[in-house]
C-alpha cells in the first residue's frame, strides 16, 4: 500500500518537499510508493491551487484536519518555525511519521518535548538538514574516517547570506524571538553545526558572541520602526569531545553572500575543504610525495560518490539543491520501510540545536557553556 503524504506549507521548502517526494521513487527505484494525499495552506483557495500544481489529490485550509486524516501517514511540516512544535506534537499523537524542516522549534525545551514525544510514540522522524545528504559531504566523512588526512584536529566553518543585509528591509516575524526564535543561528548556523558534528563528532563546550547589526527595521505599514530581537551574526569557538577544536561564524547580513556554506577540516596529515556554492567539489590536500609536487586536488563528484549515480551516470554533470532534498526524502522512506531511525531524526537534530542554543546562552551570559 502506498504511503500517504500530507504536506503543510507551499513556500520555498513546501515546494522543495513536494518535488522531492514526487522524484524520489523515480530516482532510486527501490522505495515505498508515495501517494500525494493532502496539502494544507491558507486560504483554502490557495491550498486547492497549489495542490493542483504540486499533484496532490486533495487540499485543506485546516492543518489539524490534515494531521488526523486517515489518508495521511507522513506529515511534512514546512511552515514558519513557531508552528513546528504544535503541528509535530499533534501529528505524533495521531500516530503519523513526521518530516519537519529545521529548526525543530523556537526553544530547546520545545524541541526536547518533540523528541521525547516521538521516541515514546515510536514514529519515524527526520529534520530537514539537507546539506549533510550531499554525496560530497558523505565522501568527506569517508575520507576522514579512513584516516586520509590523519587525526582531525580543527574545524573551520562559515555560513553567510545577505537576506537581512539591507537596513531598510521591512521588519517581519523573523526579527521577533516569540515567532522566529533565534536569528541567523536558527536559519543558517544550525546547518553548519550539522556538518561540524557529522565530520568531527559531538561538541563538548563552546564560547560565543553574537551581534544585532540592524537594531531596528521599518514597519511595513510605515508607522515607525520595530525592534530586532535576535542575532544577525554569531561566532563561536568550539571544543569537540574528541579534543579537536573549531570555529563557527554565521551572518544573515553579509552583503553579496547568497549561500556561502564553507568548511575546512584540518588533520595531522592533510585537510579537506568544501564550499556549498560549488557543491559538487571537494578540495583535498595530503602530505605525501615530493613537496615540489604537492598541492590541493579537486575531487569532482560522480557515480563513484553514492548516491550521485542514481541521478546521473556521468561525473561533472552536477547535482543541485533540490537533489539533496530528494536524497533526504529517500533516506526517510527507507527508514520507515526498514523500521530503522532516519538521519537526522528528532534525537540527532536535538543535538545540533542544543549547540546553537548554547551559542546563544554563551553570548548572553558571557561564559563558556558545557554541552
């Protein structure tokens, strides 16, 4: 029997989820069949129009009707952050599997409640950390695990965008902690944390600082300016449980940066570098051979870096952002079919989000935070 999908939200991530669930079976071939059962958005007329566009059988303007529908087995949540907790808890209570975009919730307490509820109910969960599903990232993990660069000793990561760089951009819910939670840490920094932890292991402690670059923004109705309550930029010095160290830097107000998500892993025998804006490439340096011939090599992903080959039989033709979401969806469907945890499920994602909230605590209290 086909798995029924219920999708809440039709924005950027809603469309990405719809396309990924439609594509996953065609790309991989060995997945459970998915039926696009029910789509929710408001107003209901919009939901109906988007259901036709995305290929869903039915539409509703009531998300509560979606999470309790007998036609729905997976609830996909792509709404603003402040709605995640309530929707996820309702879906879990109804016995549904949950695919939730990051961050899980506004606060670590809410995310912990979601994780505990899912674990007790025994439903499958996954959180939308799509960048760690990149074949290039998976290859970096294999290189590190295989000792190619020796013992990892330092991680350096940057994630920047410029969607809040303009000081005259109108104030929105994204500037309010009660509606958005954290700022750049919740939007961008958590992706970098997912990569750091995936390559280096868990974070033991950190020392951080944050900055609100534009303290007010004009209200959309022209009545004045609203206060920005969450961070535009953040920096942290990390100590991993392995003893390795690292740095994280993130900004949503970095002019010219559209999706800069870069990392370097330094080891005792070499290093690995990656840039999301060149997401099909890894840079590798290994201290071997004659020094006069040493240098960085570019590894271009291809069929030798699974699951690239499921999309294309030729290297250099390149995957894109949407393909990472398709890989994420495929891993979730396999986990449901096999009765195994997906990655990152609510438990793993809670670990990532504990780090970004620790950065916030460290900055506000001016102290090193233990995790």
